[in-house]
C-alpha cells in the first residue's frame, strides 16, 4: 500500500470517528427531546444532552480500558509469553510504531484484537487458544494484522463504536421505561407515543448498524498491510484457516466488541438474529475471500 493511500485511510478513519460521535450525540438528544416533550419534563432533555456529551468524552479517552475489562484481557507474562512479546516488539520496530501493551485473554478459542485511540495508547491481545494452536509464523501474521489496524488508525473509530453503540441500547431501555410507566398519558397524542416506542425499539438496531457502517474493508486492508509487514502472506492465511476452523465461540464475548477481533468471536456458536439476515450485519468479511486475497498477493 502506498504512503498516500495509508494517510488517506487514516484521515478517513478520523473523519468517521467524528461523524460517529456526532450521529450518536444527535440520536441521544433527539430521543431525549421527544421524551421530554411527551412527559412535559425539560429536565430529561438536559440529562440526555449531559449524558451524550459525557459518553462522547469517555468513549474517546477511556474506551480502551473498557474494552480490556470487557474481554478479560490480562498483561502478557514476560516469561511465559516471551515469544509473543518479542514478536510484537520486532513488528512494531519494523512498522515504525511505538510498542503497544501486549495482553492475553484466557480463552481456548483462537482469536486476537487491538484497541486504543492512537498508537501511543494501543493494546494488542491474543487468546491463549491462539497461542497454543498457531506456530510462530502464524502468530506473527496475526500480530502484524493487529498492528496494521493500529498503524492505519482503524482503532480510533472501532473502539469508540464499542462504547457508543452499547450506550444507545442503555438509553433506549431507559426511555422505554419512562414512556411505558408514565401515568399521565390521557391528554397525549397516541400517535406520538407509538412513534416514540417504535423509535426506542429500533435504537439498538441503529446502534448495530452504526458499528457495521465501519466498513469491513478495514479487515482486507489490515490483512494486506500485515502481510506486507511480515513479507509472508501465507503466515496470516494459514492462521485464518486455523482460527475459522475452530467451531466454538469465545467464552467471554460481547456483540459490542465483536468487530474488534480478527475473526468473528461468535463463529461456531449462537449468533444474534441480525447476524443471520443475509450477512448484512456480519462484523467480518468471509474468511475464504480474505485467505484467497492473501494467497494471491505477490511479494
């Protein structure tokens, strides 16, 4: 990938982050305004605005820590995970990136993720299952893929989406309770009530679509960038084959963080109904296509 294309992609991801945060802000304020009007309580709107601004700030500055807690990742042991740490260190030097924090998730399912708002705050993590199943070249391919996300600035928009999407679902639940348990509805327009309830029910779906709007092309791009970093596309291709052949989902997994992983953490297990509707809500492109593109690369 050319330097110009990389800088263009980084700038695009920063723009997407601001658009995502702006859309979230508008959605929460709109719902808050509607409920405030219906219940004739302006305080609800003020609370909604304060919560929206607060969560935007929190999602930018603290979301990496939240992702680490949600996934159960722990710092890699300098002795037990020495090879993993050395691989990440060598790749970081090659890529010209600061050394990220290296973590491990105690889970037999092979997978990996990266998070952090910028390269200086980045975290890369692998599951214990991935470290046990893959050889050194394959682990190197996976870690190069994750570092590619860091270098491409994918993590900013991907990590912010975790907090915002989850918070929209919480707001929707709070607002639905406010509507359903309001005891002063006699002089209210029933049509507005219906519209409000429908909007609240669709809010979690809108949040899911916001996550999916973060184009799956980022995975193809990270695959290609990672393969260029190692100069050995077969390492990542082989790793993806092994990862996607594992038929059990991760033990501790959330739909909010699924898009951060190198492979769908729900694969082989029960997925949400939305992920089964024509592939529209899949968080990752088909593994067969990713593997084919990697093996078609000329080094």
